[in-house]
C-alpha cells in the first residue's frame, strides 16, 4: 500500500481546474500529480497526492474556492491507495 493519500476533484473547465490546483498547493503540503479532461461535457479531473490530513485540507479549501466559479461534480480522497492504483496515477 502507498503511504500517501490521493485526492481527486472534478470540475467543469480548465479555469476551474487551475483554481483547484492553485488553492490545493497553497493550502497544504500536497503535489499535483495530474490534470486531465474527462470524456465530454468539459469536465476536468485534478489529482493531488500528499499526507492524508494535507490532502483532505487541500481538497476542502479547493472545493470552497472553486464553488464561486462552477459546481464541483465529484471529489474523493483515498487515504492509502493500493500500490497498483497509485502507480497508475
């Protein structure tokens, strides 16, 4: 198992995704591991990694900040993902 948590936030549009990423890294000691569009509808998933508490704080702050721009369509914090999953992210 991976010792770090993974956080995912799905929003509509690149501007909102950049707001999520910026707020997350400014709020807690986390790293952005990816930002990718989903199929259709202009949704973008931002992926971050760090300690469990840091990821939870970063996701919470990012969702609050981006709510001014667009709704948050999905969010998830995976505390200790399996090694195979962590390698794919």
